[in-house]
C-alpha cells in the first residue's frame, strides 16, 4: 500500500501528491484503473536531488493531478508498462535531465545526438563546452558555442 | 503536295537520290525545331498558367513577361554540376535520359501534321504503318524510365520505377484495344460503306475521319485519354515520381541537364498524347479548307487538350497506386473490350 | 522470407513539414514499421528559458509552434501570470482571445493547405496561404511582427487595439467565411481526395488516450475534449461555441474537425469583437523597468488549447527574477509518437497522407 | 468532458469524375482573376504602421542605464564605450575643457551596440528604455554583403544608406 507523504494545492489550483518513489508504480496503477492518463513528465534538478513531476489527467472527470517524487540517485521506476505516452516523455527526460527510468526498454537519447556528453538541463552543465555532433565520430566535425564566431 | 516533295524539287539539281535524302534530313530538322520551340513554349505556358490559377504572377524577370526564362533555365541546367551516385551502373545511368528524349522526338516524326498553306503536308514519314510504329516507339519510353530508376541503386528510384512500370503495363492494354477499335472503325468508310485501306497509318485514319471518332465512340475517347494521361504521367498520375512520397521517383538521382532531359521528356509526352488524341479521336487536321489550314486545326485542338491536361495537373490530388492500377485492370480493360465490340457492331451496321 | 527495404522519409523530404525523420521499413509498397527520429530542430528552449528573465522567454515560446505563435505566448503567459498572481485587465484578455483565435486560423491554413500539397494538389495551398497572409498583416498592424509576433506581455498586451485593426479583423472575418467554404470545396470536391483520406490512418480512441494525444486528432477519434470548454481560460466560458467531434477516426475526420473548428473560431472572434470593452490594456506592475523585476515562487502547470492540442507549461520559480525550470508539454510531440501505431500495414502513400493530417510542427516537437 | 459536443456532419461524397470536374472549374476560374503577389523591389507594398525593424539611437538621450542590454532576449545588445565627438548634438551635450563633447547624463559614456545578426526585433529594448533613446523604425532593407552585422553606437544614429561597411 502506498503512502502519500503530503497533499497540497498549487497556485494553479491543481492537487499535488507528494509520494516516495518506491510507491510510484503502485499509485499510478491505481489511478490508471480510475481512468487517468499520463499527460507530462517533468524533471527538475534541485542540485542535491532530482524532482520528477508527473501530471495525470482524467478526461471524463476533467481532473488534473500532479504527482511529485524526488530521487537522489537519478533512478526512477518507469511507467512505460502503464501508458505508452511515458515512452517518449521518459526518453526526453533521460536525454535532457539524465533521469534513469528503470524498466524502460529503449532508454536512449531522443532529441540530442547519441554521442552527446552530459545532460543540458542539469544546473551544473557546462555551457561553454564544445560538443561533438554525430557528423563525425573521429571528432573533426564539431559545433562550437563561441558566440563571436561567424558574425 | 507535301513539304517533302517541295524540298525534293528545289534540290533536284543534286540528283534524285541525294536530293531526296537531303529533303528528309531538312524536313526532320524542321520538325525538330518546331517540336523544340513547342516544348519551350509549353513549359513557359504551363508555368504561367499554373501561376495564374494559384494567383501568382509566374516567371516575369528574364526578358519581357519572362519569355526568356526557359532559355535561362536551360543555361542553368547546362552549367550545373552533374552529381552522379557512386554505385550507379554507369552505362545505363547515362543512357536513360537519352532514350527518353530520343523516343519522344522520334514519335513526333510520325505525326500527320496536316496541310499548311503553300507548304502542303508537313508530315515527314509517309509509311503505311505509322500507327504501329508510333506505339512501338511509345513502348521504348518505359525502358528509359526503368534504366534510369534501377541503375541509380536508390530506394526512391527503385520504388518509383516499380510504380511507373506497373502503371505503364496496366494502361498499355486498354490503350491498345481502344486504338484497335479505331482501326476497325476506320476500315470502312461511313459515307459510302465501302472498305478502305490505310487504316494502319495515322494519316490514313485522319483522311477517313470526316466525323471525329470521338463522337462515334466516346467511350474509346475516354479510355484513350485516361491511358495517355497515365502514360504522360503528370501530377495526379505521376506515380513514377510522386514527389511528396518518393522525392522524385526514378529521376531522384539525376541532376543538371540529365534531369532536364527527363523533364522535357515529360512535357513532350503531354504534347504527344494531346496530338495523338486529337488525331485519333478529334478529327486531326480535318475541317473546312483543311488543304490550307489543316495544321492550324490540329494545333488548336492539341493546345486545348494541353490546357485541359495542365488544369488536371494543378488541381487534382495524386491517386494512390493500387487504386490506379485497379482502374486500369478492373474498369478500363472491360470497358475497352465493350468499346471494341461496339466498334465491330458499328462497322457491321454501316455496311 | 523477409524482403524489405528501408526508406527515409525526412529529414529533408518534400512531405515532412519541418524536419523529422521517419525510417520506414517497406515490404514492397507496404509499410511494415516506422521509426521516428526527432531532434533536428532542437534548441533546448527550456534551458535558454532558465537563463533569461521571465519577460524574455516570450520570444522563445513564439518559436515553438512557429505557425501558431499567439497561442504559444498565451500558454507561457498564463503560467507566468498564475505564478506571479498578476492581474490581467479585461480588455487585454479579450484582445488576447481574438489574437489567439486568429492565430489558430492562421495555423490551420497551413495545415489544411499542406494536406492538399502532400496529396499532390498544388493549388489550394496557395489559396490558404493567401488567407494566412491576411492574418499576418493584421498581426503586423497590431504588433509589428508578422509571424513571431511577441505581442502579449506579462500582464496584458504590448500595444492596444485601434479602430483600424478592429476594422481589418471585421473585414477579414466577413470575407473569410465564404472563402473558407470555397477552399474546403476545392479539396472535398475531388473524389480522389476522399479515396486518399477516408478510412486511412485509423486512430482508435483508446490508443490516442494511451499515447496522450490531444487536439483535433483526439476529437476526430470521437472524444470531445477541448480545454477551451473543459477548463476555460481567458473568457472562453463567456462566448458561445461548440466542440466538433468526428466518429470516423481517420484522416478525413481530422480534416473535417479542423475545418469545423475554423468555423467555430470565426464565431468566437465575432463575439469577442462585439464584447470588447474599453479600459487599460496592460498591468502597470509589469511595465517599463519593472519588467525585469518580476519574481515568482512555486510550481504552476497551466494549459491552453493550441492548434495541435493541449499545450501545457510547467514553471517552477525559486523567487528569483529568472524561472528555475520551464517545461513545455508539447502536443505535437505526443501526436507524432502515435504515427507508427496508425501507419502499420498501410501503403507508403497513406503514410504520407497520415503525416499530413497529423500536422506536427517540428519547432514544437523538438523545442 | 462537456456536453456541448457537436458531431460534425459528413459532407456529401462527390460523384466520381463530375466532382473532380467541379473542383477543376472552381480552381480554374482563378485564371481570370488578378494575381495577388507583390513584386518586391518595384512595389514595396503597404507597410503597416506598427511594423518595426531597424534600431536607432538618440545619443543625447541615452543615459547609459544598460536596461536594453539586460532585457535583450538573445544578448544582441552590448554596451560599448563611445566618446561623443560628433557635432550637431546639442541637448545635454557640453564641451569639456579638453575640447571633447560629453553627454552629462551618461556618466560612464556607454552606449548600446547592436548585433543585427541575432536581433529578433522583439522591440523590448524600445519598450523598456526610460528616456526613449533607443527606438525602432520602418526601415528594413539592411541586407548587404559585409563581414559584420554589429552596429556601433555611432552607426546606430545614422541612416541605413550611410552605414556601408
């Protein structure tokens, strides 16, 4: 049985459930049974830990619920078994935020090229770093973020 | 008196054999120039016409009213680097556009252009079997498409070729059968009811065609029109190149003037099919005073057909390949059979 | 025996609107499987948003669904204003509504025209783009920008409506009604258009919900979910309109739903113009140098109905002048993910028709 | 879900061939209408009143507050040191003892310098400027071959024709 750590209402009037990440799948299964569908997954880098925020939506009751979990080891259970929508959303969050969804079958980058190093939405991501894009694996072809170049 | 004979007479001081040969060559060049200018005009008209339907202006920068746009395009295509795929079959790759353009040009040599004032008949060939020759040449065209598509070893081109061939095969038979109906009908004069010869030559058919065959057998006209449209493969039926699906089909890997030849070949087919329809079904050069202005009649009929073709080109969505092949086999083939039977009964009746 | 060839539809292909790549596994002409690669237009707008002030991010949202810029701005500003508890004057809200609906019409004009274009029908595209051009002229009149407008500001709009703009909108609406019917007729008159769309690209409602599909795609699958009705924002509860639903679940249904929504949009704009009140058009708390000092704290998630579906914006503020995290729930991203499901076992031509009817905008998919 | 859902009426399916012919005529009639495109260099069309493109600067009014460079969403505006030595600028400008001309309000002598290569014409600099020193105008034909799109403060005060690099 899952345990809701705290329940609140955020500024947009949405119900927010704070739970532990080990209870996530169980809670989501119950809500899926009630007719809820996954709307979006958001990861937030809080420097010492990662917050993962799920928005689920019931089309019949027109009810939005926000489920928040936090993780300190970048690992979160995957919801791909419950909703297909979780597939791309989790891949996106893995790509940009570096959250590892355990149980996702095809967890690879979706927006950035495969060879990209680091996860850009992390707060400690170095923006000045030169990154190699998949054009050339030997590293000759690269995009630089030097803003004075080319103009 | 035909233009050929006239040139032959002018050159008679060179001796009979030489002058006849030279006359044929000159006449061929004359028709080539006419066809070439027609193609350029056709592409210009198409672009202007399409622009106006789409509320645009069309080419208007090069020359007055953009008349020299096509010349500029020609130089652009000639000046372009020809990018060739690495894994191509070189011989076939280079041969394909040449086959297409030569077959198209050759087909124009067989047309009975009719009489024009002082020059007389403009036709080059006076063979008795131009109809058979014509469809023989038309069946060379797909060979160019196949060579061009397969030799480039591109998936787009491969799929495009498959479609083009499927399309060509499924419309070849209805087209041939409807032409057969024409041959049957023109084998007997419907004025006197007596048997006449020359039914296998285009000029013979035109000579017998006092009432246009399109009125006698409208079904045949419809079948032949659809088949020729399929053959010319412009937009709603351009399954070989279907640009939103297969980039450009069998011409995907061609660039520069090689692509230009395919492009001209396409417009050539539109023009040729319009000529064939107006000759076989709309009375060709027949009309009042056709000894003087027959050519003009033919030209006007053809151009109206070309404009209708262009309107179809810019307004209809592309038909799907399976539906299109179905149309050929399931509807047009039975209909053309019915048309054939009808033609036979018609000939029996006028006898 | 498995004889299949791999065909690339995209990233550079005549029928992909924007750049994404479908790797299609073909058995002759039949599509066996589709693998979608996206990210060619990825700019990481979410990261850029974290690095700049609240007020600066409006232009990055403009560039997400670049054909429907007003709704994108609206989505972001709704979130920001909720976060800051910013009041928006009534007149500004009505103006926003008119602009959002005009923008929806403009975006649909691209979508409908492109359906014709992808099916090989050139002409309707130019007619729809001419109508779109008229809307862009109105946008320029109002804001100074044609496509990426940057018209709405935090707490209102940058510039007020004047008589000229209102007259121009009236004029546009009155001629657009007839023109729309004519353009739709251009497409629907042809039986080939029906052949290419009817019964193609079936999307079952359960699959759609499972993939998080929203917008016209969901409504064409028979579920009448529209945020403008279900959780009204601005003054959508004060105007009268209907949510069109099709039960056909196919490309044709999607096309017809989009067309019907255009008619409803016209109705909404007419009512808005009649109800447009006088008053201030901005909140003085967010003007001049105060623009840089706007702060917000807490989590918000707000949604608007953009042209392709439910566009949600999540913002977490840490009390600073820059947002801590911005996340966009993009409808095109979800709509695109369901394409392989819809196109298994169809012909390649139907795949193209389905992509055209899904009408995903690359800028919004990749963000 | 809400009650006001309206199921769309399916339009009548067209008759084969005749429907297509109708569609063709419907589009073909535009053959006889006037084209709607504008021929650009000859005919510039009507420019809406609020259309803005090129940024200009009034150096006398600029107080060097750096707000424009802060609000610029993509950092196209940078503040640059510039000694006002042009003649013809009267208000707030005084002649110093050394013979330099100075803007008294602008103590640090910094003025915006705009990179038009990245400018998105969002007009927020104009919006935020406290003294209306930076403003945008209708002028939009600024395309030419040059190496740099960056306009120095001095170039920002000039008309586009004079800024040839």
